[in-house]
């Protein structure tokens, strides 16, 4: 049965390879319900109307056997601000609809959403708490190079394509720095978890959909 009141809404964000997914997975281990904007977007990319629009924007070669080649797509959007904007304009309204549906139908007391482009899409006022995960740029570059098997120049391009961490820190309610090792991060997460359990919902938050 749905709660008569909405859940407490927490948004996790951060730059590429900052560790936001590690943080989100930790909250899942604490039995909190976590949703991932990227996974919602990935599922949407299998919808035929989205596939058709992606072909219109990026060309037929981006789709093989009616499946979007996400590696090719990623390479294009990280190297073209225009194409990145076009993809965001296509997917983000649909992702927000899904998030709104999740919130509206939830029976949970707390919902956590990992949203990489939270601030870029001006969604911070749609949540009771926003948490930004930060990492030093050199460590961030190393993580991207190792994870994605790309050059330093390519890694730097991916970082530079996003909002700066300084800007994100200014917009976030809480900032976690994730460059001192896993045990240090976990210690901070325990503190954050206790804080979230005590947190009161804001009386008014901006709806995800107008």
C-alpha cells in the first residue's frame, strides 16, 4: 500500500569516476531503495521510439541489429557538445517521467537516486537532500583510464565535458571527498546514513515534472 505521504528523497551525484555508484551500492546494502538514472536511460535506449530518434540524431550506424551501440554513442557525445545536448534533450525528460512514477508509487520511507547530471538539469530543488561525491582530478583521470581503457587525453576530455566539481560542491547540501581510501569513505557513509535517518522532509520541493 502506498504511503499517504511521499518518501524522503535523496539524490547522489558527482563527476565521472568519483565513486558515486560505490556510494549508491553501499546504501543498497543498508536496505535502502536505490535507483540509477543511467540504468533507467539504458532501459529506455531499448524502446523503439528512442532507437528511431537516436538514429535520426546520430545516424543509422549507431544502431546495429536494432540495438544502440553505447560505446560508439559515448565516444560521440564526449567529443561533441551539440550531440551531447541533443542526447540529453531526448533522454532526460523520459528519465524524469520514470523517476516521478517511482516516487509517486513508492511505499518506501526513503528513496535514493543516483543522478550524474543532477545539477546540470537543475534538479537539486526536487530533493530533500543532495550529496555530491568528489575526487581529486589526477586520481579521477587514473580511474577513468583504468576503467575505460582510454588515454589520458580522452579521460581529460570526459572530465572537461561535465560541470566542474567546484560548481557541484557549491550546489550540493553535502560533499563527500572520495580520495582517501575505501575505509575512510565507509566511515563517512555511516555518518551520512545516520543523518539521513534523522532528516526531516522539506515542506515544499520542486516537482520533477511541471
